């Protein structure tokens, strides 16, 4: 990607796209609001970081860059160049994005690290996990028939999922969903599965996805791991940004009404 002498035009692999066309596309696809919101969030983070005196050193950027290169399996400079071109980035763009991410992480730690344990204690049940198997079929009648067949041991849940599930990935995995946090389940399912017995066939439960049959292989009690800690920190940070934005909008609305 490159910009022409006219800063309002973007060169997309030799094709010219005007920035107003991008804005029009975002607007028509209902993505403009989210884009503007994220830009305001970025401005809030940058301003607050300056007030907090947060800096990111070139060494920190390089360490994170090296980590990302390993994570993305970009072992050679040729791979890096190809990946950057494919994603319409320059090295400077990527380093700038890394710097902004590191600043946001540091700001979140400074502002909210002391709140994480309290948040976890108040929402610990949300971070409980289950090892889940399920199948989803489009028709409730079929779900009832499969429930009967599985209950009568005419077929197993795994076989039924492999044959009838609406999702190809679950069919290939015989209904295996893996470890799922409570907060990732819709409420009508979470309440059922976390009160079920291990190995119990649950359902059919009808949702917007279809009719579910479920089975729990393991309950996993939540602990404040590094992953959960980061999730909580991100959640608190997002809530803070939303609050800041709402305050800005209310202030702007008050000024315009005067």
C-alpha cells in the first residue's frame, strides 16, 4: 500500500481508492461508528498516557516485534516483507502499532491492576470452565429423536454429532467443543450445563443457533491465571474507555444545546 501525492488517495496494489470511498463503504456497511469509536479510544489512551508520563523504549518495541515474528512464523526477512505487503503495512506502521499497543498495556496496568483481584472475586463463577461436547441440529423434532436414541444407547452423542451437526468443524470433531468459559455461553445454556451432572445428556435446548444436545465431561474451577488476569484487565479498560466516551458525548451534547 502507498499514498499518492494526493493524500486522499490510497494505492491498493496499483489500483487507486479515494479515502472518501473507504468512509462511504464503512458507513454503508455499518462499520463507520465502530471505526470512529476506536479512533476516539485511541485519542483518550494517548492523552491519558502522556499525563501519566508513560513511554515505550525502542528496546521494548523490538522485544515485542521479535515475539510477534515468532508467533506469526515469519522466520526470514522475505517472509516479513511479503506479510507486510499482504497486510498493506510498512515496517514503520507495524512498529507504530506495536508502540501503541504497549502504551495501552502499560496504561491499563497503571490504572487498573489493583482492581483485578476484586473483580475476579466478584465474578469468579463467570470464569469457571467446562469441557463440553455438543451437537446442534436445525429441527427440534430431530433433536428429540436423537435424544431418545442416545438415551437408549442406539447411538452415541459423538456419532450423532459426526452425522448430524450443522457445523462442519464439530462434525469432524464428533461434537467436541473443548474448554469453554461460562461467560462464553449464552445464559440459557450456561445455567443448564453448570447445574448438570458429568456425563448427563442435556437437552434439547432451542436457541437462535438451532436445537442443542450437550454433555459435560469435566468441570474446571476458575483460578486467577495470567490469561484470566489479562482478560479482566482488558474488560476493565474497555469499560473505562466506554465511560470516557459517553462523558465526552454528553458534554458535547450539553454544549450544543446551550
